[in-house]
DNA sequence: ATTACAAATGCACAAGCTTCTCATTTCCAC
DNA sequence: GTGGAAATGAGAAGCTTGTGCATTTGTAAT
C-alpha cells in the first residue's frame, strides 16, 4: 500500500534502465530496485539473500523468488556475473566490463580482485594445448589477509 | 579378509587404512569401502552420489549420510580434495599429493587436469602483494573440447 | 489518459544437495 | 570377551534455487 512513490525519477537510471531494456526485459520496479542495490552496495559481491534482506530493509515488497529469477536473468543478459566460491552459495556482482579474478580471506570473508595478464595468457595457451575452446574461467585464491585488516576474526 | 599391502610405501601418494588411523579416525568398514571406491574408480572426480551408487552396486549397506560424513572427514584429514565446479554439487578426488588445476568441458562434462608452474608462481606473488597468506586456490577453465573427443554431445 | 494483453511478480510449494538427530551398532583398548 | 566411546543408518531438516499459477504491472496501441 504505502509504497506508491509519487514519481520514479530516472536520473539515476540513465544506465540501468537502458540495459534492462536492451536485454529484452521489461523495466519493472523489482528489477530496478535490485539493480540499485547492486550498484549501491558497498560490498561488491552479494548473495541473493543479501539482496533480499536489503530489499526488506528498504521496505520493498519483493519476494525471494523474484530476486533469484531476476539475478539469473541479469546473468543471462550479461549485466551481472555469478561466482561460486567455496561454501555452497553463489554471489553476484555487477558486470562493469572488466574481467578479474578473486582472492578471498577464509577468515573474514573479504574479497579482493585482481587481474594478471600473464595468468590469462597461460590459461589461453593451456586450453589450446588441451584442445579446448575456452568459454570462461574461474580463479579464486583462498588465504588469510593480514590480521590488522581482518575486520572480524571471530572464534 | 583385509587386503593388506606387504610394504608401507605411503610416500607415493597412495592412500590406505593407515592414513585413516593417522587422521584420528577409526578404521571402519564404511570408511575402508569408500576409500576403495575412490581408489578404484576410473573417474578421478566423483560426487558423493556417485560413491553412494557404487556402494549400492557393491551390495554395501552404507547410508548416504555416512558417505557425506566420511568424505567431509577425509577432506579435513587431507585424504581427499573437494572441488566445487559451477553447477552446484561438489566432486571429490583422492589427494595423491600432486596439486593440479582443472579444465572442464561445458558440453560433455569431461575433466582434465593440468599444472602450470608459472601460474602457480604468479598466484603466490599476487597473494603476497595483496597481503594474503595463501591457503589454497582453485582454478577452473571452462570450455568446449574438440568435437571428435566429446563423447556425448547430447541435445 | 485509457485499455488490453503479454510479461512479470508473489506466494507457496517443490527439488536437489548436504547436514543433522538420535537410537543402534561397531570398533578398539583393556 | 567386555565396556564405552565413536561411528553409522534412516529419516527429517536446512539451505539454496527453481516452478506453477493467480494476480499485478509495464507497454504499446487506442
């Protein structure tokens, strides 16, 4: 009920609405809100549950099923990337066009990104040697970040 | 009835009952049988379900819960490695002491292994640069293997 | 603006994988 | 052998993800 915003100002949707539409998807409130959360979240990598909780915190009436549906559609449209770090659940991040790999702290969960062209190159060579046409790859380094930076070293 | 090896050449990465005991685990029938299956399976990467089905085929009365429990314990003991390729479920492989990465065919699911020291080295350097103490890493290349080799290009 | 229709959503439920619970059984030291 | 802790089996539960269907929403034509 109380969620009738007088006007949807699209000034901040100059990029996203276009992209949703370009993907052949209707520009609906859930999709816009989810995209906003992905953009505004200080954590670059969020799970579907994270998005859902953020929606609830913003008093949006959007179901978890829709979150999964939309994230999967966004993935198919290339708007977001889905990563499967160890531990079972997926995390999503906005696709800003720059490929990168990840290094994850196994203690605090912090995720940093990196790119290394020499690794990329070797991967292409290896795929060729093995007779594979490379489609994608996933490189994740797990480690412990320096204690001073580690926010919550629980237990 | 136990098949015991005359010599204990554990250095060659061969996992055996001694290793179970060394991990602080009792040498029980389920654990021995699961280890046997991991060793004798021609597929190097098997899921918990695969192990379970193989046990059923061998007329062993071992529950799926036990399979998961044992595999997790083996992982903790370093006897097996758990890999989480894209798609949700984990696969396990015997830890024969040789680290390697994987290249997976997204069409037929075939998994090949490779090692590249230059990539390994760059990863260590990157972890150091980022202030991480490296604990593990996962590199998976996804691609399409050459059609002639691709066993079941269904659909 | 209004209308009309296909697309999208919300809800509840279902599926698949993995883990937990707990009564019963098994291994191992004595 | 025997005792007791550890391990197991069967089923239930948990978690993430996906589906079916009635209802709502976006969009394009009126």
